C-alpha cells in the first residue's frame, strides 16, 4: 500500500546513519553519497523510505558484490531511470544499480549512478530546486497524496502519473540552475 506521510524531522539523521554505513562499505568507490528524493526536502510529505544516491565512476560488479555482501538486496528489475521528455534517451545515460536495505533495517532505496550522467544530476537538482521553491514542493506533495489516495495499491499507476509531473519540475529546475549557477551541494 502506498502511504504518504508528513515530513519527519528524523529523516536527515536517518540518512546520515545510512551514509556512514555506506562509506564504510564502499570507501573510495563512492565519489559522493547524497540524500535525495522527497525525504531530503524539508517539509515535503513522502513515502517513509530514505532515498540515497551513491555516485560512482562506473557501474561495476565490485559495487554489487560489496553491497550484497553487506546484506543489501539488489533488484535487477530496476536497472534504469525514467527519461524525461526531451532528454537524450541513450540507455547508458539512464542506467543504474538499485538496492534496498538489509533485512531488519530502516527502509532505504539505494540508487547507484554514474557521475555526470543526467540521471545522477536529476535527483540532486530536483532536491535543491524544491528546497528553494517551497510552493513547488507543496504542489508535489498534493499530487503524491492524491495519487496515493486514488491508487493506494498500484505502484505502477503512482509512478505513471508522478514521473510526468516531476518532468514539469525538471524543466523549471533546469532553467533555475542556469540562471542561478547551481552546482550540486550536499
């Protein structure tokens, strides 16, 4: 069941706990580890799952081995991201490795993406844009709550509606990034 909850002030701390674990597992393979997704935007309602992005030089078997050895579940069915309208659809630019948390641990979606690919930039820009534009963040929360209300047991329907809505934010975020000189912060 899809449940959208109010923002929890504990989410940043829970991310930092996960980040420390991942630094220990991946060491220098991780170029950066970021809190992404709705739980990374103060005040934004979200599913109670911490989204983490690990940025790497390349997607490799070594990363899969290290994370699965540490108990993370590799979901082979999720190997790429949604491509926003107008973006280069080259599959290499949208590839990722996806994991969920070890059994018995806090719910986490772990996205491993290659540095400088658009799918690596997308969640960072999306996060920072919504942090700087609280009205847009509130609108996203309303959309997510309505989708969850209308399709509480249909994750495919949830993303079929949410992804194009996020694409609208993507266009605005790209313009904002150009005007503001945005670079991905932490």
